[in-house]
């Protein structure tokens, strides 16, 4: 037995390769490539089960919420491979991640493989030789409490999505989805935009000046007027979102008053009224958790949450950092020693405190990983030591993690903070004398401590542009030596105008922070949640800001008015706490799901259960749900083909309100009454119907889109099975016929385009003819970079868009007979070369294809994910992407085999 083969199963090919290098001979390390089983779509259930208790959700809600699992169609080949390897093995090690998700993957593997050899659960939170050896020596049993917790979440999400999403399809639009965390995250973004829409700016003024003491060797400093006649001068914080002053004992300066004060102070003597000095101390931030890593990567590296987690996963699987899904800021004893040792070596012994810093988690139900995210190993590699191994995003993220970890064990930053108040009497022209107070503050850092290595970033402060808050920004400003009563000389006195700003939109970083602070969801899922609300069309990005679409307004309103409890922040947070108690074994899964779904089983809206809410919705006015009042008789409607405006006071010849389309790039808070009136005058009335295609019978319309005006055809809405999941709906919609679409030529406009123009545009690409030498077809096409000819893989630019319809075969052959110039003058070389693929043995390259950049080894192609670029993709990522593509196999749609299914109750884990 000791000399036999041992099978080790992990999730990803990259992780498998790294671990295999540490285990050596006698071990077969294979990847399951994620989950192998899941709840099937109801349409995929065997015929005899579709009308039974599993028919609606693939979960029997009447008998303990028992789930019914099937092996994913694209994983059957992988399962067969694992079973074959298991027959040749004497021992099985399940080495999936040590969190809930990893434990569930291990349980599914165990249930499906049905091993007859000893099984051990092998866990580690970093992939180093030492950690893997320790994990082999300290295996454990499968933790069924963690499996229960993950399974409860999966069932809960199935119940929530399958009950609520169909309501959105009927009342808003097909293909939409609702979810336990995504709907609440969307509501947060929508509520912030509502605040911005309701916001009314207030103007206010203040006075600033430059001041100097008698000693010319001392620095000058700036101060701002903060007091007038015994009252505080208003700053941006003193106004509410309606533009009204909050306090009574506050002076609101206008331009005339501020300018009069400047004139009245021009000859006035200034003196120091008070001076307060106190020690300044600042502690370093704790080591990274999943949430703080996403926030800081967004602030400092401008990385999206999904991009951060993908990059971190690559670093973890290749042995550079510890496990990246954790809510714990705790460092192991070895990590603390490594950080303190490295800080002393790089910055000096005085930069390391006498005692190690100990951090504790404040998060409830923290993920089960043991440590914070830190460099892997008992001795950290510096960024310089890994610079040749890592590049792009991976290097930048590793450097950020390394700096944060080392800084967390360094000494406090120390210094002195001084606050000074200056007084003078102003004598405005024609007015009575009035006492004024100017204030300034500054901090001098005398010992940088941890700041020598790292300083935490900050989110945008709503009041950061107000002069009243400059003291916070001038942390390094030094004030001169002075004492109470000292005279000061004033110069550059000026009156400055300001305008209050609306609440800042969420960024990915601030949204992650808001979700975590409210206890909604878990940080390990935030990246996926943000990606979902973007992919569903609920949120778009403008720079780093997250902007809700009008579609999100309609969905959020429907949920607030009909499923208020499900999008309530406190209720959602309490659900998360309950799920954590299930993981701890303090609550029973089936009882909790019973209460969530059925409540008291009265079947009423007040039952406390999801089913009662859905079955007693009453009549939902779809038109009202999809309407937002803009004001002055103008209403925005969320229509089937996008948002449009209606003016109830302006009826057309048919008696219906006039309409105007709303550009996709216009943010909701920018649609003021004035802007809406402008659109009513300049935009076509919604979709500009041009006519009917005589061949297909479809209606042809002209629209104004994000990338300019275009024409398209209106196809019937595909009829989807209401039982489909979000993923299945996405596949079904992707397989449905797509409308022909074409951008208008630069010489065309929405006001002048005709049905003939549209049909001609939609006829592209046009077959020009056949090359008599090669037999290849030559087509004229309009692409991203303008009009061009295409023959096989050889493309040539056309001089004008009009040539798309006029170029002849002879002219095309003449163009091809000329030497190729400009873009694509020679066969495009690979964008990058990434080494040989370990499976095929062939070189992996990154190429630019018709649908974007992709990786290929000549046999398998895989388009790069949206958050990965040709410049930042690593060889490990490329290998993993190709492995995932191979594992999917050919796209086949087969009925699930009964032998590949099981229920939880029938798949007891072998010990």
C-alpha cells in the first residue's frame, strides 16, 4: 500500500501542476476543473421526474429540501478519467480549497467517484513545498457542516431565482434575473443614483489668505475664514441634499459678503488667537482580507474586482501568495516572523516594534481559511526577487500584497499636529466692524514608520473638494513657530466660490465596502456579484464609477414594492448570519429552508415565506413599474428596446404622447427636465420605424445607440421555458436568431435615413465576386476600423464607405494586386508567445481574432476573458484557459444519463 499510487484531486490545472512538482513520483495530481455536479435545469430532468416533487426546482421542497444532482454534461469525460485513475490508485486525497466551496466540491467528488480505497481530506492555505508536506501529514475527514452550509446557499439561490426571476420576465423584460445578493447590490447603486437625482446644489463662498510670522526664515501658510461675528462660517458639510442650510448658528456667505470682507480686512492687523499642538500617531492597516484586497486593488491599481480575484487566484495556484478567499486578517507565527525580519532588513531595526502586532477578525461568519492574504512561505520573496517570474497584473498585485503584509508589522508613524486660529477685525465698506477667525492645521511627520513601506488608499470623499476640508489633505503641511498673541502679516486674501456636490457614485471598491459593512453576502462572492449586475445590464461603468441603468430602476422598484423583505438590507444580512450558523452546526438546514420558503405555511403574504409572497402578488401594473417621473409632465419608460421619454402634454396626430429615445450613455441623474425637453426636440420618437423588409417581413427601425446611430430589424421575443436558470436562459438567448444590425455611414443621419438606405446597409457583407486564381470569395464588409475587402484571411482597406456597394470584381482584384500597405501589411504575428502547452506540447500564442484576442496552441482556441488582456495574461492562465476549453469538449446537448445522478441522501460520503 505504501508503495502504491496515490491520486490527488484539486480544482484547477494550474494548481495541479504546482502541487505535482512538490509531490513527485507516486502521486497523480489531477484537476476536476471546478464543480463536477450541480442542480439540473428542470427541462433537463428525466421525463419521469419532471412531474414529480423535483420538477420545479430540482429540489424536493416537501421532503426536507432534498436536492437532485447531475454530473454536468461537459464534466462526464473528466469524471470518467478520474474514475479510471482511481482504479489504479491505492489512496485518494481530496485537496480542494479549504472553504465552503472547496468542501462542497470534495463532497461531490466523493459522492460521484464512490472510492473503495482510503480517502483523506488534504487542506492547505498556501502552495509551497513545506505547506504541501504539512498537509499530507495532517489530513482530516470531510467537514459535513461546511458542505451543509454551501448546499443551503445553492438551494436558497435556486428557490429565490426560480420564484422571483419569472416575475421580472413577465413585468419588465425577458432574460432578467433576481438574486439574494445581486438584487440588494443593485438596489444600493440605484438608491445612490436616486439621491443624486434628488440632489440640489447650493452655492457658498469663503475667504482664504496666506499668512507669515515676523521671522522671514519661517514658512508661510494658508488659512481659511471659519468664524464671523461669533458664528461658524458654512462649508459644504453644512448643506443638506436639498441645498438647504442645516444649522441656525452658521453664517452662509454669498459673493458680495465675501468680497466685502476681503476689502474690509485689507488693512486689518492679524494675530494668533490660539495654538494647539498634540502628538500625531498612525497605525498600519491590517493584512489583506478578500474584501480589503479588492478595495485596495481598485483604488491603487484600477483593477476590477473580478480581475483582482482572477489575478490573485493565479498567484495562489502558482505558490506566490496564500489562499485569496478569507475574512481573517490573522498572520501565522511564521508569517509574523518573516514580515518583521524583512522590515528590519530593508528599513532598519527601529522600524520594527518591540512586540509583534496581532490582528483579529471583526467579520461575522468569517471564511474558514486560516490566514490573511500574504506572500507564501516562511520566508517572503521581495518584489525584486519575483520580478522575472511575474509580469503585468500579477506582479503589481503581488507587490501590493507584499507591501501591505510587511507594513502591518512595522512601527507606528509619529509626528506633531498643530492647529492655529487667527483673529482680525474686518471693517466692510458702509458696515459695522465684525470679528473674523481664520483657521489652519498641519502635521509634521517626525518618524515615518510603516509609511516607509506602504500607505493605504482612500475612497473619494464627497467633501474632498471643499476648502473647509483641506486640513485633512495637508497632513504634511508645516506651520511656522509662533505663540498666542504673535502678530501676522496677511497677503493674497481672496473670496472663493464653491458649489456642493452630490453623493459620489459607488465604485467597485466602495460597493464592496458597503456590502461588507452591512453584512450582505460574503467577500469571496463580491467579484462575481458585481460581474453579474454588470452582465445583466443593471449597472455600467463610467471610469471607476458604477452607474445604474434605467432597467435597474424598473427592476428595483418592482422588487421594493412586491418583495420588499427580499431586498431589505437587514433581512439579507440576517440571512447571511443564519447561513453561518448552519456552517457552525448551530442551525439545521432543512428547518431553516422550511421557514424561508414556507414560513408558517399559511400561504399568505404575511406567512413569512417566499412562496406566500409569490402566490399572493396581486396585480402588478407593468407600465407603472417601468415608469420614472422626470417632472413637468415628462415620464421615462423602460421599454422592450430601451428607455424612452413620453410627454403627456404633447399629443401626436394619433392622440398618443410624443416620444423620444434616450441615449444609452446618458446617466439617470443627468436626465433633468431641461435635458429631457432638449431630447424631445432633437431625438426621433423612440425607435424610428423606417418600414418593412419585403423579403423577411420584419420591421426595420433606426436607433441612436451608445456607439452612434444604427439600423436594425425587430425580431419576435424568443419564448423561453420559465423553468430555465439564468445560465440556461443566457445560452438559449445566445442561440436565438440575432437581428441584423448596421451602423449608419458617416454621411447619413437619423433624420434623413430611408428604408432603402437601411436595407442596403443590412445587406452587408456583400459578395463582390470570386478570385479566378485562388477560387476564394471576395466580400466587401464594414468593420471596426472602417470599410474593407476580405479574401480568406487577407483584408484590404477601402477608401470610402460608399465603395462597399460600388466596388467591382475588377477593382477588387486590382487592389489585391497592389503591395499591401498600412494595417495588416503582413501576416499578423502573434501578439505574445507564452511557451509550450503541457498537454499538446505545442507553442501557445496570443492572437487577435475577429471576436477579440484569444489564446491558441494550434488545436484549441479560447477567447480571453473580459478582464484579461494580451499584455497581462500569464502562461499559467493561458494553460488553464485551454485546459478548461478542452474539458468542455464539443458542444453537445444530450439528456442527462440517469446513472450520473444522485441525491444527497443517496450519496453518503465514504469515510
